[in-house]
C-alpha cells in the first residue's frame, strides 16, 4: 500500500501524486484565514513535464507519497540544450535538460557539488546545495551618509543572479548565501583581505529578471530542501 501524507507533513522537495501525476513540492505556505477553514497555498512541479503550477489544498488533505533517490554530482557546464554533470564516485557524466536545473544554475558555478534526483530511475531535478559561497562581481559603493537601518543595495554574483546586500558589502567580496531563502551566513573574506566582520544580519533577497522573486515563507519554508529526500 502506498504511503499517504497530509498537508501537515509537506516538505519542500517531497514527491506526491496529484490527479494521477507525479509532482514535487517547490514551496508551500500554511494559511489560517480569520473566517473559513485553513488551507495550504502550494507551488508544485510536474515531474513528467517540468510545468510548475500553483495549487491550493485544504488543511489536512491527503496524498500518495512517491519516494525519490538522489546522487551527488559535480556541475561541469551547460549549453542551450543540456546541463552536464559528473558523478563524484564513478566519474560518469550525465546530461539533463536545462529545465531540470533552472533554479540550481542561479546559485552554482563550475565544479560545485549539486544533487540530482531520480524517480523510478529517471532523473527529474537538479538542486543546488543549501549554502553556497559566491563572489560579488558588480556592486556600486554604498551612498555615503546613508545610515538607515536595513538599507541595502543590489549586487551581482558570479552566476549572474542579482541579490540585495547591506551597504557595507563591497564588490570583490565573497558572501555565503542560503539558496533556499536568501538569508546570508557569515560574511567572508575579500580577495587579499583578512577576516571580515561576520555580524551582518541583513537578508540577501534573490531576484531573477525573468521570474517573480522568491518569497521567504517563514516557518513553512524553513523546512526547505532536504538531501536525500525521505
């Protein structure tokens, strides 16, 4: 008998069956309105087609769970038609479609480790590590005299993604970013510099020019990606 899970057990990356089709949960948010029953606002990706849908489910609604497997891979390179990965143990190269790695490619550079997920032996998604360290390749200096608490400025990372960083972060520095939420880790050293102050409490918000910015979903989103999937 297939394992059944309810919306209370949702985790990002979990695979479930919806209307007879396999989906993975991209993100979710539990909502308790002032009137009416609670519900879960969910974004799911069709494993077979790659299509991402917005769905709303009643709180406690149940679904058949689909178990997935994963392999650690090194990201080698990508073209318009494929993304090439290499198994870290066997050195076997695997090619997947760009759609499977679209989100991961915002956060990884060549030779970084990623996770490749399989359903019934067929790859369906590439995920970036939960945390990455990336170089800021472009960022204008902070405006002198701007001391507003929480003030930020845009910064372009070496992958091309643009994030919002505190004003004191400078071009040429490396930052550690949580790819699930955009929340920064400790501030890292700039090239040729000593250790820098790690007291930043700002948030790096992901922005992609062709897509709606990712929204941190509080406690629900904090479950984020787990490797391997249960």
